[in-house]
C-alpha cells in the first residue's frame, strides 16, 4: 500500500532475485508478466523470417511463394531417327519436358549416357553408333503432351507414374541438368534448325562424304552420265561390240 498522498505504483520491473523476494512481501494481488529475450544473428534472412512469422499480413506481398510439388511423370523412349519429330512436339510443350537425353539403350539399368542435348550430341559424332535412344522425362500434369508424343510410336513408355519415377531416377540422377545452359532447353530453336536442314536438302543442298555442299544438278548430271555408260556397256554385250 502506498503512503497517503503518494502515487500508487501499479507496475514494477523485477530484474534480480532480491527484488523478487521483496515484491513477495507486499500485501495484495500480484500479477506477473514474464518475458525472455532471445539472441539471434542479424541477417537479412532472419529479418525476413521474423516478418513472415509475426507479421504475415504486412509481409504477404513480399513473401516468396512455396515451390509447387513435383508433378508425377513417366519415361518415354524413341529411336534417335525420330529426333526431329520429337523436338517439334517438345517445342510445343516445353514446360512438360522435365529432362531429356540420348542413351545407348532403353533399359535404364544397362544404359550409358551419350549426350544430354541435341547440341551436345552433334559434338560426339565420332563416338556415336547412330542406334542411340532418345529418352524423355515427361510430366503427367497435362495429358496433351503425352498424347502428342504417343502419336510418334515410342519404343517404350512407363506403365505408370511409380514405375516412371524409378526409371527416370536411373536415366536422370540428381544434378543431371547442372551443366546445361539455356540453349540446351531452347526446343523451338532446335526444332527450327532441324527444319532448316530438311529444307536445305529439299532445295538441293546435299552433302558429300567429306561434308561439303553439293549442288543437286551436278549430282543428277553425274548420275545420268553413269546411267548412259551403263546402257552402252549393255548394248555392246548384247550385240558383240568391243
């Protein structure tokens, strides 16, 4: 109780055991509010975490959204001869292609990696057998992509997502795409390159054994001369001319 004429002290801060013991000797009801200080490193990450936890309403605008869970996926395998057709579909559904690469076999437990992209495949021509398999890890989030690829008659498709996960872990282990760059994922550009190659062949830009461009008219003239010489030999044989 305060003395007459003195203000009543309704709140007091207790910092030591002696002050606590003295407080307990007072008459009346004592209400205790206990708090404890916590030390934490002064980092931007910590500040952002505290704001998100204790002031979610004010920090919601700046909060990074939680990453979406990985969708179910399957493995699809194609003969490397269908690379152009497959790349055309991949260019239409780039977000559904999680990984792709070229391997020696469609059997995940017995295969070896040849190249992780079309661009890298062109750099290992001396090591190729041209019997490689193009393997895709395809998301099942949208069925249109899988249906479009299925029209290309793949060699193999995972029967379900569980089997697809097991197979893709063997084909595409963790860190598979770490050394790839944006060009390896530019499916539309790669598709346009294959289209240009096909158009150049149709326009007569053929390649000889040495890899030089050969004009289609020269090839046709050479073939016609060989045919004429062959006809003359047959004519001589039939009629006994030397």
